[in-house]
């Protein structure tokens, strides 16, 4: 998308230059393209649509602080940020969420909705757009409607019922603003709108391979429909109606939404997508899924090229410490609880390792976890793990001849590297003991600077759609098909097939397969299990290296969260907030608990 944007913006500048040469007496402003011109030319209309894509909050890649990239991982209890100074990131237990503020993942996007509505209206009413035939015009309109449906889904999953505004609001000449004071639609009405829009535009959008990557095709629309309807179904089944139907769904309609989620997932399967299987090694294969751009599993991704500050900062901020080439990094510290969620290829449960780590025995993590789920080795770095050819240091000291060395002095050579008494990468030790590996471009070999990370960010992929299909089929009573879909995902990962299936199995598989991808927090909310799962304290380890045995003494550290974690029943919906209610009293009532 970035490459396309550069081309289109260059063309826009070129066209402006020509316009400026036409006549110095032209009354139109010469330093910018007039609004009336945008919808007379295909390149200009496409540039406007590209800007709407850029403004859509697919991910939180908008700042320079590490927590901007990992907000949902923080809230989902998957990791903590390393620094102690990150302000809002310290409050991942929802203490920032009250009647005056919505927390760190709020998304009240009505400025964007207005821009989308305006684009849709003006392009719809435009005649004879130069370079754009009717089919292309309808496709561009469908893309804008997809962005609007995506934005409404992001809002409804946060606040429940929100106002459905599908026409550009105008400031009245008579000063009577009452028509602008819209009421909230019900949560059900918003989800139904999202689904109806996606079904309608899927008939207009081109298919896989027919639409430029980074733009919506019909299967992108079906992927969003599958996800949105899965949310609606689970909220209907596991939630409750509140505020006279403003929040929640009739429980009797749960299966209707699960059926829509199932049907939409089946539509995606018609698009020729497949689970990524380019690498023979299962861990490498899962790792490369996120690095091999535009592969057969990716349905939709945000495109980056890493050039000229047209990239993002994830790799710069989260590249692990381990050698002198690293200037910053290791900002995402994974909790021990996450590491233990990954089971073993022989069927053993990863949670059993807590007893080993809490015992007095010395541990070689490479040996202990050699047969762990390959997705673990592709996603998490632990003490002694190799990354880009260098060991990941995490030790707070080294025992040499019975004495603990806690200085950065060489005690010998190990595995081809000088071993220091304490980790040379002070950012990495004395936190949780683990850091994130997923999404980092290890094959590149070296860290990039901020703004030059070129790894695309996947929004929808076939693995998620299979899990959506599995859950919807399970809830509809089709356990056989659900089991088959789950086992496809497990088999690709190198894990043994399941012989039976429960909802807990589905939850676990989503946790592991989609780890760090921004799903866990929202999944736990829609299943209404967040009060238990997101209120649990998280653990880490402190490790000391034994020079004689080349193993680690492990101390399990409880309560490694910023604050005591708490997710209450009120947090299943975010607050509308006092300011918004003051500006528009018709948004009342406020969501429960605020």
C-alpha cells in the first residue's frame, strides 16, 4: 500500500503542477487540489481512498513508545513492556477506564466515519470520472464501505451500541443542532449493519489475485464477516442483554450469528487460500508465515516497505539484546504463563513445567523445551535461545567456583562467545526472563532503526478463518467439522491431532495460534471469561547461570505485572465517557458500571 501511495501522490503532485501552469488567473487555490477536482479524476479519487485506508485503525502503529505497538498484548496478559516509565502502559489492569476515560485501546472514530461517508457520497454522485469506468467506480465505493464496516466493528466491540451514521452530517444554517445529536443504535443493530454491508459489497469486490494487495477483495469482506458474526454469536450466548437491548443480543439468536460466521468462513475457503507450508522445519515455517510477504495464507495485510521512513518501529523496539550491534530493543517481555501455555509435540502439557522450574534442579532451557510446540520456538525467546546467530542473554549473575559473579566481566568462552558474569544487555535481564520473537525479521540478521521496519502486518489470515470456522461449527453442533479445522491448524504447526473437542480446546488453540496478534483480549471479553482470565497475576523468572554445568538456576517470580490485575464486569464494555455525553446527551445512558 505504501508503494502504491508513493506513486499516486507523485501523480497528484504532477497534476497540481500542470494545473498551476494552466492560468495564473484561475480562481482555484494553486497550492492544493480543490475538493471538486478530486472526484473528476481516477488518480485523485484513488489517492483520496488511499488516504482513507491509511487513516483506518487496522493496528496501533502510531507512536514511538513501545506500548503503542503492544496495547492489546498488554491488556491480554501476554506480555509487559520493559520500561517502568511508560505511563498508561503501567495501568493494564483497566484502572484507566472510568467515566472520564476509556483506557488505552479506545476508538471513537466518528471523524473517520464522516470522511468515509463523504467519500462514498461524492464518488457516488460524480459523473464522468476521467479514467474510471462504472465497474471500477463501484469497486472503489465497495472498498470505502468495507473500511466503514471495519471501523464500525472496531467501535461496536468496544462500546456495544453506538450511533450508526451513514450520511454526512451537515452543520445547519439556522443554528439548530438537534439533528446532529444522534442516539445510539443497539449493539445488535450495529453488528447487523456490519454484516449486511459486507455481504452486499462482497458481490462487487474482485477476488483473490484480482485486486491489488493491501486493498479489500471479496474474501477480505467475508473474513471480517466471519469474525464479526463470531463475536455476535458468542456475546448472544455468553453475555446478557442490558439497557433495554442497547447492549447484548437475545440468546435465542446465538445460532443465527454462528451460522453466519460459519457461512462466511466457508466463503473465504473459495478464495484459494491455504495454510503456509513453505518451510520443512515447523518452527521456521510458522516464523516465516509472518515474514514472507503476500504468501498464500495472507488474506489482508497492511503493507510496509521500510524505506524513507515508510516503515514502522516494531523491529527496532523489540529486537532482542544479545550483541553489541543492538542499540535498543527487548521492549516486549513475555510472561512465564504464556511460555507455559505451549504444549509438547508428544501431547504433554506445557503447564507441567512450572513444577520443574520451581524445583531446585538446574535447567537447560534448550534441552527442557526442545520438543515444545514449534509455534513457541517461533514466537518466544528464552534464556540461551539463539536469535540472528547470537545467544539471548537473560542472566542476573554467573556462579563460578561457587561464587556469584554479578559484574560484566568475562568469565570464559561458551558456545563461541565471551560469557559475561551478568547479561551484557541490561534491558533484558531482571524482568520476566522472556521476550517476543514473533514478527521480528530474524533472516535480515541485524536490527533496523525506528521507522524502517518493513514487515507487513497481517490483519486477516487463513489460519484465523479456520479457527473461526471451527468455533462456529462447534457451537452449531457440528463437532466433526470443527475438529477437522482445528487439526488442520495443529498439523501445520507440527502438533498431534486432537481426538475430541471442547470449547476449552478451541480457546487454547486460538490462544496459541494467534498469540500476540491482538485476539486474546477481545476473545476473552466476548466469551465473558475475562473476569477470571484477565484478573490473574502473571509470572516471570530470574535466572543465574552455573558455569560448571552450563545450566540455569531458576527462580520463579510471581506478580510481575505493573499493578494488581483486575477485570470487572463493567469492563466488557468501555465507557462512552462524560465528555461525549456532555457534548451529546442523546448518547445516554452510559454503559453499566461507569
